[in-house]
């Protein structure tokens, strides 16, 4: 499929969400991601960063001089999602694992984590799990070729929410990580969606529990992105965060508008021939500011 055909297919999906759209997006990138998976194998799998079976992460890359570490936190609306892993012929087990492989292919150590899911595990379990994973990486990254003083967080959708909530729950976060990249997250500018109540609880809890205050106040370097075909709520969150940060800090955070992509394809295409978002992320990891 050509780049133009891929772009037209994504545009035709519009701003819809759902498993069918996820499957269609995975199919668009399957060939390139299968090729990446054949080149980059895990360095370590199912590393336990906590006692729960979901508290596991995989590592990609390493070797040579200590390298920056990128911890990827997947999306899934708080209810579903997996770090991925082995790739079967024709299958899509590459999804989410591909971010670790992409990081490794670009000279970084990629870490891809699972976390506990709602409704069995509600707020603030996501932030707690990011917190535990960061602590594990700081203690263990060096054994796998990573630099524990250069850890970056990368979250998409619910994963971006959990990264943002980590900034709220861990007061010394700026001493633990070097920066955070947030793709299509929800920070507290728009009303609660009924699905979100399975994680946050009722609306009155949501307003107290969202990471808005922390993401507004932090001086940690940020890269904030959304996609052209993100649903309007996610685009409103992105615009509102940029405006609010400008008002509070007198400057915009690093920002990226991912044209030609939707809520899912923005992350799923990392590691393919479309380098635009990848280049922004790699530039941020090389020079966070």
C-alpha cells in the first residue's frame, strides 16, 4: 500500500473509535511492523516490576554505551490493552511491542509495560504502576544497557493519562525522569465520559482525580501531541492544554499535530516509513526542553 493509499484509508475512518478501527489500522501497518519485528527481538521479557500478574514489562535494545530509556504506556480506554510481544505470521502481536522495537532500532532502550486494568483496578492504579515501573527501571536499566538517569515516558490515550497522573502522584518526578511525551491524552479539560467512570468513579471524583493540576504546574519537559482525526474531545484537550500552559508558563510546551493520522494510527505507525512523529519524538528524547 502506498503512502497516499494509507492516508486515504485513515481519512475514510474519520474520528471513530472502537475495535474495528483498531483492527483496520493494524492491517495498514502490518507488513512494515512484521519486518521490524523480524529485525529487533526482545532483550528481556515479562520483567516483574510489581507483584500483580499485569505488572510486567519487556525490554528491547541495549548493548554498548548506556542509552536513554523510553518507557511506553499503551492505551485502551482504561479497560483493555497489552504490551504485545511475539509475532506470529500474519498476526498483529507486534502492536505496542513495536514501540519498544522502534526505540531499539533508533539507538535507545525501549521498555513496554502492562498495567492493571479497570474495573477491577480503579484510580490511581495506573499512576501507581507507572511509578513502580520507573522505580524498576532506575534500579535495573543499567544491567540491560540503559541509562537510569535518562528515562523518558511515552504514553498514548489512557497511557498518556497514566503518565500525567504519575506526575501528580510522584512529587519528585523531575528527579526520576527526563521528560514525558503525551499522545492523545485526557487531562481534565472536558467532561467525563461514562466509560471513564469505570476507572475514575463518579463525576465528582473525576474532577478531583484528573492530573490537570500537575500537568499544568510541572517544569518537566513535555511533548504534547494529537492526531488530525482524533475525536473532538481529544483535540479539545490538546488545544486547551497548550493554551493553559502558555498562560501559566509564558511559553508553549513542545507540541505536535500529527496530520493524516487518527487516535490509533498515531502510535501504531511508529517504526514505519512515515517518520514525522518519530522524528519529533527522537528529537525530544535527544534534547528535552
